[in-house]
C-alpha cells in the first residue's frame, strides 16, 4: 500500500532540476527584497542629483487684507510754521489683490551637493554588491534544500530495496521451514525484520514531504506543490578534487561581492566627511524672480504692462561661524570612517577563515566518499556470502539480517557522503564568490 502511495505521488509530482533550482533560488523573496534595495538606492541618487539641477517654481493666487477701525494721529500744516495735530478714528476697510510669480534658482558651486551625488553613486554600487551577496546566499540555500529532497528520494529507493530483500528472506525462511531445514523462529525473525524495514520506509516518506515543502517555499512556490528532484548525476562520475587553498583564497579576494561592498562603504563614509567639510567653503548660487500684481482681476489679465517686478542676482553664502557644528560633524564622520575600515579588515579575516573551513569540508567529504564506496562494495559481498550460507543451512536469519543492515547502512552513508561532497563544493564556490562567475566584477 505504501509503495502504491509513493508511485502515485511521483506521478503527480513536478520535476525540478538543479539548474532550475539555482535560478529560482536567486529570485526568492529575500533576493528580490535586496534587488528592491538597489532600486531605492538608485532613486536616492536621482534625489541627490536634483539639487544640482535648475529649480523652477510657479505660484498664483488672490490675497485679501482687512483693516479694522483704528485711531491715528494726523498732522495738518496750516502755515509754514504752524501745524495742527488731531486724533482721528478711521473706519474699517478691505483691500484685495492678485499675484503670480515665476522663480528660477540654480546652484553655481556647492561642494557638499556634488559630494552627496558622488556618495549616492557609490552607495548604489555597494547596494548592488550586497544584492549579489544575498542572491548567492539564497541560491546556496536552494541548492542545499534541493539535495535534501534528492537525498530523501534516494534514501527511499535504498529502503525500498531493503524491503525487497527482506521479503525475499521471508520467502526463503518459509521455504526452508517447510522443507524442515530451519525452525519456525527463522521465519518469524524474517517477518519482524520485514516489518521494521517497512516502518523505516513510512518514516522516510514523512521526511520526503517535509523536504518537498521546504524547497517549494524557498523557491516562492505553493507549499502544497509536490516537487521531485531530478537526479543531478552525482553518482555517474567521480567527484573532482578540491582546488588548492591558495587559489581559493585568491578567488575570494577578487570575486567576493561582500568585500567590494565593504570597500565601497568605506568610500561612502569618506564622502560623508567631505560633505560635512563642504560648509567650510563658500556656496554660490543664481536666482531670478518675476512677479505680476494687480488690484483687480480684470486688469490682471488686460493690463499686463502694469504691476510687473523682476529681480535677479548671484548670491554667495559662507558660514563663517556656526558654533563648531562643522568641526563636530567632521570628527564624527572621521570616526565612522574608522569603523568602516575596521569592519572591512575584520570581514576580510572572517572570509579567509570561511574559505579555509569550506575547503577543508570539501576535502574531508571527498575522503569520506572514497571510504564509503569501499565499504559499500564490502557490505554487498558480505550479504551475498550470508545468503549463500543461509541457503546451504550453515547460517541463520540473524546472520543475513546483520549483513542486510550493514549493506543498507553502507548505501545510505555512500549516498549521504556523495551529496555532502556536492553541497561542500557549492559552499566553497559561495565562499570564494564564484557561485555565479558571470556576476563577479
């Protein structure tokens, strides 16, 4: 019954290759969020550029002034030497007017604005490199989940083969019992062994479903989708040896996007200091404004030659003293530069350690894979010998079962070790920044 369920699930499963998994892994949710960060940085660059472009404004609207009743002193001359001073009370009145204006301003020189634009450009490059880092991380996790699914599928095949061997052992034990060559306990032991093997299959089927869901979710596909990992061919050829450690370290220094991003972060911090220190330098700008005013809406349009005002000029602004604010901001920027440099140095050391660990892991998995291959051959020979002895009446079900378990264990270890070799190799690619060579700069 369980075998029928497995076959049915495989028939309805969606096959997915390793290459498809890698491509989709670079476009999962985390990677897409990193790409959106690049878009935000690019728009910040546009915003920084806007301050250097001409600024044009237009405004228009009516205005109303209300003056309430008020007392005021007026002086009336009555002769060349005499005046009369009287206090009068004026009535309230209103005055309306209509105004439109067009203004233009243009920066001629502002060092801070130019440095802000340069800083925004460097920040875009740094964000792109961080997006590449996130894409590599997402792809490596997709690769790991793909191989986890493939491992479950291959493990099920091994366990099913073990069930088949146990079924054959039950038939042999029953036949030998009926022939009077072995006791009933041999047949019972074989049936118990068969039951345990079937339990192992059921438990692995549950793990298979979990691995399918984990891969589907990571690839931004429905969690209910049944995926089937297509055999990537890891058993069809001997794994290639690990590269030299010195070569791996050299590649990491040249291609790892994280290092490029941190170098650019140092530059961003340096430009922030330049922006702050721009306050030490005068700023020059050009401004022009045209106003048209009328006391009545009709003449506003019909008498365009009246009520016009135009002014323009060049302004120079220089902060001679601002309470040492620029000094404080400059010192703060210098501290941030030092922090960025320390982060870069520490990350470089951590990267070297990461490459060394990944390199050692690959070499260790390669050695384990060779040993596992030898063990599998020996275990197969042991099972063949135990079955021949049992058929000849010189052995017991316990001997056959022990040989079966050793073969199953050897096959599972070989399967795990070969998959671990592939995962370790991709992890080394990730550490050296060569997981996708086309993305390296």
